[in-house]
C-alpha cells in the first residue's frame, strides 16, 4: 500500500490519475448446499489507475465469515479476496477487461479457495459531475479449487459507483456476485455438483492523485 | 433709372479687375493709365497704356498694361483689339485667369478667345501624394489651350530624364506617373522637375513644376487576434436538467439485481441481498442527488469545431500578413511634394 501511495504521487506528472483508499466490506457465501451459508464483514483496500483509455484496479479485502443463522455450518473462517484487472476503453461508455480473482480460506479446509481468470466487459456512465456508475459482467475462466474439481460455467457480475465527494476525496462502492458451477468427483464415485455462490459489497473512500 | 444702375454695374465690372492689381504698378505712365481707366476715360487709357508699353516695364507691369488695354477695348466694343491685348497678357502670364463673376462678359469672352488663339500649357498641377513604390502613381494635370503634340518628362537634378507621356492633347489633360525606373525600381529620392512641352508647328510652349521625391519605409500590418464580427464560442455547454442520472442509476442497479436473481443457483437458494441493497441504494441515492444538481458542463462539439475553424482562419490570415509584412519590409514608400515654382515657363 505504501508503494502504491508513493507511485500515485508521481503519476499525475505522466498524465495518470490514481486513487488509493481503504474499504469496508460485507459478504455472504454459500457452498455446496443451501444450508452451508456464511455472512460476515471485513476490511481491505484498493487502488485504481487510469491512463488515457487504459485503466486498472487492484483490491484486497479480508473477510471474517461466520455461519449464518438457520444454516448448517458450524464454524466460520476467514477469507482473503484479491481482485486485479486491467481494462481498455472501446467507447466513452464501454470497455473490455481482463484480470484474475483469488479467494483463499483460512482454515484452509473450511471453505474452497478459488483462483480464476476473469474476462469480460463493463459499461460505465457519468451520471453527474464526478459521479460514475458502472455495471460489469465477467466470465471466470480456468478456475482452480483447493478441493479439486472443475467448473464449466462461472460468472462474476458487478455494480460499481464512484463519487467525487470533495476535491481529491472519492467515495466508492462496489457489489460483486459470483456464481461458480463447481463439479467434483470425490473418491471416483461420479461427478457431483458443488456450486459456490458469494456476494461482496465494498464501501470505501479513496484519495485521488 | 434701371438702365442707369445697369450701366453703373457694367462699369464696375470693368473697373474691378483693373483696380485689383493697381498697387503693384511702379511705372508712372501706367499708373496714369490705371487712373484714367478708373475715371472711365477710355481714350486716354489707350494712349497712356500704349505709351507705357514703349517704356521699360517689368513683366507684371507689361501684363497689366495689356490687360488695361484689353478691358478698355472691350468697353469700347473693339473686341478684336481686346483679344489681341489679352493674347499678350496670357503670353506674359500664362496662369492669368479672369473671374467671370467680376469682369464683364465681353471682356471675359475676349479673354477666352485669346486663350484659344495662343498655344499655352497652363495650370500644371501636381498634388502631394504618398504611395508604395509600384502600387500607385503621381497624378499630373494641366491644360493645353490648342491641339498640340505634348511631351511630359521628369528631369532629375542629376540629369536623369524619364518620359512620362508623349501624345496629342487639347484641353484638360490628366496623366499619372508611377515614379518607377525602367527596371521597376522606384526613382531615387531627390528633387525633380516635371516639364510639359507643347508644340504646334513653329509654336512651342513649356511649363514646369519642381517636385521633391523622398523615400520611407512601408508600415507593416499587425497580427490578428480575432476576426471582426466573429467571436469564440464557449466550448462547453450545460445540458438541461433531467431525470437521466436517476434513470441510469436504476438501469445499472436493475441490471445487477436481474443478473443476481437470474444467476442464483437453485440448489444454494436465494442469496443475501444485503450487499446489493447497500451498493444499489448508494447508486440510486447518488442518481437522485445528481438529478437535483446542476448537470456538469459537457463539450459542445459544434462550438469546438467553429472555434477550430476560426483559429485556423486567423492563423491563415496571420500567415498572409506575415508574408505581406516580409514584402512590405522590402518596399519603399514614395512621397512626392510639389515645390515652389520658378518663373521658367514661357513660349519658346
């Protein structure tokens, strides 16, 4: 984070706009069956940069997920989500993007750790002075799971908001919905469905440079 | 009574021009002739004026003596003699002009006939002028009293002579001299004399006018910062307030909601909407606030194009001005001023 801030300070001279800031996150997570569900919150941070038509973002959030009420889960876990992507603007309101996501669970076997490449597009629109809203849809390609298995269909949807509150201070909000159709073959007895579904809301502040 | 008044006015008409020049007369006989004319003693005027002409007179006195004779013969209805006398007047003083409002019609017509019977170059006029070398000319005008071959030249003090015109002219003549050498360069600065020579058979007459030619630098043009009548337009415009921000927030949030609902796994059940409510709510509130706020200025494409055209036009004009200024710095501003005329004109 310190390196990002230092890099951000030198960016404006090269025509790059950079924002860096902390985030608070809410999350819910379901796996395999409807009973295995968790809810929690956490903190993290993110940084974004834009240079002409090229933009990039990286965020890290650490979530503490506890068994949700009425569920069958007995213990919670801590998840660390990393999300990195780069995008290229095709139009003043649309861009294509590519990146990767990685979510690791601690303790390791309490939930699936996932890594995948994300490829998709986003649409964004300035709805007012300094306020941009966006919607994105990504396909999660080549997902890898700590418990093995594969997923033929995985998707990641997002809703985002960036509002310049005052001067360099921005307010950010982001919603992510992930659906991963994981299939696994435990003990060679045949493939069974072990889907993963999660939602994360990130709300934060960012300082622009 | 009316006839007496008319006669008096007639006599005053003859008397007025004669008395006008009486103050310059030095010769006693001529003064007596003038006095006799003032007293309407015309017989005595003729004898005294002729006697004065046999004496030693200056040019002006001689012209005055002939003029007295001309007016007197006119008063005595001896028109042919009046014409002869006036011919002598204009040969001595070619620029002599009678005022038709102050002399009798008889005298004036006799003077006019006299003018047309002698070859003269009169009223040679060259006005002060200033122009860029090669882009103007010096207007020269004069009057030739008879059809004649007229040669107009400019003679420099160093001996250089430049032909302006050679042709057959009669009456008012208007010529223009570009003040250039044969190679196109402007004539050197200095004093010159414009000489007009008229020739008709054995008769010849010339008139001249000295002029001074001076050189100066040509003023350069200032660069343009704007075109008269054209102004830059604002390159941004504030769109009218609308519900568009809130509509877009609804659209994007709705997209996320529909996507979430549509993609939820049936085996995992309905997921929590808490996260979407937080972010979607924030988007809708932001959309509502932006709907109420004054919209952000946006680029006005037409104005930007217009301003670009205007800037290009001004740049092109300034390039032309720069080229023009380069040429102007190599040009010469010629200024011609007529100088005091020497008493060199006369029949040859």
